C-alpha cells in the first residue's frame, strides 16, 4: 500500500441484508460507479454508509471505458487500480483513434483510412503523460468496471449496498434528512435518517426530489448504441481501440463509431464491440432487429449476411447540462445527477469519480469533527466550474468531425463526395493539397485525444484553498498543454523522488507523500522541525501530517516552486490548499489563517466562475452538426 492510499479504519461491522438501520451517517442514492466509489471512499474513512439502488446489480451495457490518470489516482487510493490495470490491454498500440470510410467492403473507397491521432497517452504523447502522474490511462468498459467497484464496495461496507430500493422522498431539517425508500418488489416504504445524502442516481429522481434544475441544451443529436459480438478481423486497422466513420453517403455527418470491448483482444480481433450509429442512419422500424443490423453493416461496409449477435442496445441523445446547484441543504449531487455531456473526450465517468473524491474527504472530515459544515459548500464552488468546462469542451470536441468531412469534399451530393475521394488518393498537386488539409483537420482532434491540459490540469479558483494571487502558468484555454505547478488550487506536481526513475521497483512519487486523511504539509528536511513545531502549536481539529523531502532531491527542487524553508499544504485529493514560499515570521499565525480559510470553504467569488463555460456550451450547441 502506498503512503497515499487511504488507511482504512476499523472495518464497518457487517449487517444482515434483512436488517435495516434506523439511521446512517451518509445515504447514497444510486449504485453506478460514482455511488459505489462514494461508498468505498467513505467506508474506508470509517463513515457509516448505506447505498440504495433502484435496479439490481446486473450490469448490462458497456457505457464509458476510458479512465484518465487523475481518476486512476483516485482508484489507486481506493485500492482498485491494480484490478483495473490487470484488465487493461497489456500493450500500448490501442492508444490511438482512427478515421475510415468503412471498415471493409467491395467498393474502391471502402475500408480506406482517412487519418489517425495518438490518444490517451500513446505514441508521441507518452512522455508528457508519464511526467504528469504516476498513474497511466486505463481502458475498462463500464460493464466490467461496475462489477469490480461493486465487489469492493461490498467488502468496504458489508451489508450496506442494497439493490431494488428506490428513494421516493428526501425530507430535510437542520440536523439531517429523513429519506423514504420504497422496496421495488414489495412496495414497502421505510424511512431512514441520514446526516447527509449523496444523489448519484444519474438525475433520474434526485433532481425532482431536491428541486434542482439542470440547465443547458438537450437532445441535440440522437445516437443508437449496440453491444454486439461481431467479427471485424478483415478490417485493415490492426490496433486501434476506437474508429470513426465518414463516408460520402453521410455528407458532412459522422456515421458512427466503433469501440473494441475485448475481453481478450482490444483491436480488430475483439470479441465484442460497442457500435454507435447516428440516429439518422437507422432507416425503417427502429424496433426491428434486421433494420438495426442493416445500419451497422452499412456503416462498416459488411456483407448483408455478415453475422452479428446483439447483446443489448440503447438510444440516447447529446445533452450539455449542468446543475444550478450541487448542494441542497444536506444533500449533494454527484456524477450524471449534476452534469451530463457527450462522450467526446471521455470526461463523463472521469468527472463523476473526481466529484466523489472531492466530496467524500470533506464529508468524512465534517463527520469526524475535523471541519465545520461550511467546508462542504466548497464542493459546488470547486466542481461546478470544472464540469461546466468539461461539458463545453465535450460539445466542442463533437464538432471536430465535420471539418474532416468538409476537407474531404463531402457534402449534400454523394457523387461529388466520391469524385473528391478520387482527388484525395491521386498523385497530383491537388491530391497532395487535399491530403494536407484533411491531415490538419484530423490533427485538430488532439483537443479530444491528447487533452492532457484538461485531464490533468483542471484546477480550482475558489473553494477550500487560499489563493496566492500568482498567475496561472501557460495558457489556461489550451486543452492539450499541461503545466505542473504548486499554485494553490492545482494538483501537486508529480516527480519521482530520491533520484529513482519510473522503472525502479522502489520508486516513490511526490503524490505518495500525501496522507489519505487530514492535510499534509510538505517541506524540506532542513525546515521540517520548525514547521512541525508550528503545526503542533496551530489550532484546529484538522490533523496535519508533516512530510520532509531531502534538500538535495533535484526532481523535487525543480517542481516545488518554493524555497527550502517554504511549505505546501496539500489536501487528500492532492490539490494544493495553501503555499508558503518561505517560512513566515509567525508561522503559527500564518497556518491558523490558512486553516480558517480552508475549513470554512474559502470565499465566494463575486462572479459565477461557471458562466464563461455555460456560454461556451450554448455556442457549441448552436453549431453542432446533427
């Protein structure tokens, strides 16, 4: 176990599934990955939890699959990362996205590759991603991730993960909430008292029960998703996990996408696939399986009799929604209950897990008497602007495919599109110029697939932190570039300590210095005694662990952005809460002032920091190609 992994307290005593407690500290509404992660994070901190899910825990559809480095850091803290990595492809060749006309087919331009980009820390991005975090991107379809999290939640909170239980009422008062829970099978309704409630139900019921509006554009583009078994070994693309399809018959519109699901191969030999087909591609009765199979075969260029086995399907629409409030009294919205955006960028599940990580350490601190309830207000102040940014970015990513089609000359006339492809493949100056234009538009998708600035660089401008007035390094609007910094609100920079490299089995990251509970004060070995004395004298119930790094650790010296006698105060989610460039003349007073700001949840900004991103959401929705 790493130093940063949450050290579990005494395990919660098991309770029988026939036993219903009269009260719990935190009731979690929803048993998806966000709700299950909340249960694990809280139970590991000794918080009594009860999770109720209106359905059973049979996971039927793949949904999300990409887990970025910050999410894998959270999963590492939960003790589930090793299981996820064990199920991730062992090679790195899958780390790219590709564009084709079709996967195969008899026509001259069938199976033609249009372009590719590195993705998820692969290829030329590998070094940048390795420098940003000790954890790497993982690929685990949600159909396999959810059962894994379910097993870990059962172990962490035995008897407290309940299926087929629907929340029908949340009645709050000053001291907590009384939650009405209906047994889906018997209809019996029981009432359970909770000090706090986490709504992680995808917004199905919580938005109504809590009176929270999700604002933003809805139903912008219809997509039909199929989970199928399908032989695509004839596809000329050997490695890519994800493929997009553009064709003259579709004009400027992307026809759809395929994603390898494994479970053994994550390439063209994948046994299972998630096939996403644009709604307009389904011609005929949408409930007729033959019609659905025809849309798949047409998109991929397959023979009319090519075997397909359907496991499940779902229809969904692009939304760009952000809740107006993330906190309602003693209830909190997390994951899809608080924000919904397209999968372009793979930020939905990741942002939900990061919601859980942000909220749960604060809830545990309040319930342990280490922080006042006010720190919980920082959950909305911190997370709402980030997920609004993610929503805007995801919608903008969805608009990066039509320019590729336009560069190929695809438009309203299908035959014009085929004539344009003749130019594209020709050994002529016109063909070379077209290929250059197409390549440029394909490469613009780095904003989607090389978005390290988004995935690792998200930071908080207000909340449980003390801003120091220093400028944000680099261009904060650049989704690709990532600039590690110890600036308050940013993630603690990752470096390998003690002169060890990433391949050393005894390596230790600066991230491993951060305690799983309380706050961590990181300073140099020479200054640690003085800072330790200040910490022991400072007031407040929040425990602070003092960690000393060698004065001669070159990697840390280059990353810390403070002097030898300075210090960084870091939260359990590895966000820097306070930075002291040097030892203050009155370190105790400085610490007390910083703790007071952090524990009250910071100061409310004069303007809503999410508004700039809400404007981008509306702008992107207005030009989204159907």
